[in-house]
């Protein structure tokens, strides 16, 4: 009976160690490798400059998009269309740009731009057999 209890305890302990290794072994190994082989430099000295230039470019592109949609809204209101509901959504787009949530801001700007009324363009009728210039070519 005593040997059976020891064997059962050994099985339980080995199962617990196997579970701990399966769940936490990767993290333990990662911590060990970070301590044993630390990185020489966490960030390059040029990384901040690169990050700032990318952010500046994204800011500039978003501002251009915002100004373009705003100009379209002003043109539509000058033509006599009621765009007050669309114009009321522009401050939200500006707020998203200030928070640097460019994807959501562009989605909002695109949804505003799609709903702006456009000018009607003249339609040119396609030629058919009754047109006079086709009869002259025979």
C-alpha cells in the first residue's frame, strides 16, 4: 500500500510538471535566452527619426484628404445642396486625425465623400442606324 501511494504521488507530480512545462516552458526559455544573450541595442538611433518621418507623412496625407473632402462639401453647399448633416460629421473626422486613428478617420471621410451630391453631367446618346452621317458612308 505504501509503494502504491508513492507511485501515485510520483505520477501526479510528473503530470503536474508536464503541464507546467507545456504551459510555461516557452516563457521560461525566452526569459533565459534574454538574460543569457541580451541584445546589443534595443533600438537603432535612427528608429526615432524614421518613426517621426512616417508619422509626419501620415499626418500630411490625412490632412490633405480632410481638406479635399472639406472643399467638396463647400462646393456642394455653394451649388445649393443641403450638406449640413455631412458637415456635422467633419469634426469627428478631425478628432480621429488628432488622435492618430487614421484608418477610422479615412473610413469616415470616405463615407462623407460618397454621400456628397455631384454635378450632373450631360449624357451623349449612342449612334444608331437612323443617324444621318452613318447613311452617307455606305
